[in-house]
C-alpha cells in the first residue's frame, strides 16, 4: 500500500505540474538531472525475481534480407541517417482465432537495425507507425551504446503495416469515423460509419476479425523470440505496444528478459472512464504545445483561439482536399490530436494550423493522412486500430449512452472531448469480447521499467501509474514533459532506459525526470 500511495502522489504532483497549478508551498520529489543521477530514496523492497542477464541468440531461424530502399520509402520524411542499414525477415504465428476449427497462420514483418549482438524487440502503438518504421526512426535517436549492445527488431503487429494488414474498412467511410464535431451534435454519424465498417470487416477478415488483439499479439512475440533463438524476450514498447508486452509478461513469465514500457495504457475495464483521462491528457498536452509555441515565438499565437476560429471556419464551408475528401472540423481536430502525440513535429503542427487558418489545408491534412489514405505499402491505420482496441475491450454503449458521454466530455475538454469519445462509437457494432480480460500483471517476473509522461495525449501519466501499480515488479520513472512517449525524447528517461537495458541498473521507483 505504501508503494501505491507513493506512486499516486508522484502522479498527482506531475499532473499538477503539467497543468501549471500552484497553491502555496509544496514538497515535491527530487528531480533526476540529465546525467542520470538521482537523489530519490532507495527502493522500498528487493525485487522478488532478479533482472536476468542479457543472452545472445542460439540457433536463430530467421532469414534476413536487405530491405534498405523499401524501408526508406516507407519512412518518408524526415529521413533517417544513411549510416543505418535495414534488413527484414518474415515470421509466422498461429492465428489462434476463437473457436477456430483449422490452424490458420499469420505472417509478420520484422525489421532489424543496428549491429549489436542482442536482439531488442520494439513494439509500437497499433494506431501509430508500424513497429518496423518506428524502430527505424527510434534507432536514429538513441545513444550509440544502444546499437552497440542491441539490434533493434521492429515488428509490425498483426493486422498492421506489412503484417497481413487488416484493410477492411471501406475507403469512403474512414472519414466519417474521425469526423465528430468538437463543438456540437451526438455521435450518430460516427456510429453509422462504425456499423458499415464492422459489417465489411466481418466479411473481409472472417476468422481473423476477433483474433486481432493484444493477447494474441503477445503470442506473436513469443514466436518471434523463438525464431530469434533467444531464451528470453528483451523488448521496448511504446503506448499500447507496451500493453502487448505487459500481457506477454502475464502469459509467458518465464521468458521475460529486460523490458521497458514507454507509456503503458490504463488497464481499467471501463473504457469510457479510461478515455475520459485520455481527453484530459490531450488538453494538458495542448497547453504544453501552446507554451512551447510561445517560447519559440511561433506565428500561431494562442492555439486554443486559433483552433476555435479554424473549426468555425470549416463548419461554415467545409472544403475538400486530396482525393476530394471533405475536411470538416472533426477531421481537423483529429489531425491536431495526432500531431500533438508527435513531439518532434510540434513546429510543423503549429505552422500547419496557421496555414489552415489562411486557407491552405494541405499541411494539416497530412497529419490525418495515415488514417484517411490506404495503400498496399502504407495501409490505413484505423482498420487494425478498431479491430485491436474493440477486441481488447468489453465496453459497448448504446447510442443514447454515447451521446451522454460525448456531451460530458465536450463540456470538460472543449478541444478533444469529441475526438476521443468517438472511439467508443467505433466498438458499438463490433462483436463483444467473450474471453475474460487478461490480468494487468502477474507475480514471478523480473523488474519491468515503466516510463510515463506527465502530459501525454495517448497514454496519460495517471493511467500508466495505475497500470504500474498492478504489476508487482514494475519500477516507474516519470518525465515531466509533454508528448507521447519519453524514450528517445527525454535524455533523462533515455539514459535510464539505456542503463536498465544495457547495464542492468534499476532506477529508484518513482524517479522523476525534468521537462
């Protein structure tokens, strides 16, 4: 209980800091400087299972082939350094569909970057860049010590990227799934679009419709572990990629190596309550984005005022962009929400909002393009997102309940309440999960490093702390900055992750890193 109270206090203090609150003198935990030194106290208890030593592959079965040119095309801009080289391989895993009569298989893409002898598997958000692309970008931001010890193994999760991409949502309704007006109306249009998406996905995906989830994604990682020739899985996950690793630890505790979970989602079963906290995190991130914009003296001015003016402008006369897709206020705010999660693109986002106010929607529409556009090389991200998140959840709300939820979230979170609430409508027509939800944590696993970010629009810090509280061996470190994910962005967290993964050094539980 003392450990849980300590974490909750850290979470509340960090949240207050992100919101800019101050009410007289306060006592705050010591901060870690960027050199990795900490003045926090020692851990309150000895981990029941020691951190395992790093192993090296024995009899790996993967056949790696050059994929450098193809990977660079998938990455696009900003490009990664020419000093990095990419090879790819295919892994097969059982589909393991509920009630499946035959043993179907799913083919996964794995990408390797770096020359280190130890494979470090990298898993990203299901709605973010495919794990292969994310690993390639991450490699460009990590200290040399990472790639001297590890080779990053980015894996496209089942249904994403080049791993048997779902691609089942009709192209003409993807727009309607992300077009909830931030200021008015219910979610009936989004729900109607979700019904059409669900019907088509049931036809296109067949047995795999309910087999795209995090639990089976964890099984895929164990097949990858065996193909890599590793006794244990060393891995780094971001966002709900961390959820896959957390469920791996529950499902395969004896195969857990060194793991870093960067922004693990709240494991709460009430999806509406979880998404309420996500909307709060998005609002806090918008405040941080505004402060960053002011510090850089960008031309946008007050982001909230600019966004209110932009959505009013789009509401009056919704223009069409790209493939004649209507770009209304809902799509615009979804694009902004996506941009806030990518800290390195904040200057680009500020310029895009300013350009949209002046009538040029092209730069802002680029932030929504990964959802609206679909191709063989770059599948739309919304198909696998809907399948995975709906299969991971048992929450289904009626149309009236959805309207009540969105009204409440709009009142509390004017910019992003509707953007986040519409995700509940996506699952309305989807088959309800009949299997019990996996436990959020299990005893008997080595220490797992959980990194949280104070203002995170995707996996809010309070939810990550709650997830860590339910993982007996979790050790938390919190970056008091903003954006989605801290590894590769916060030098302090990145160094702590390096020390944990490379040197086996476990930071003090509850450590804070400055913004």
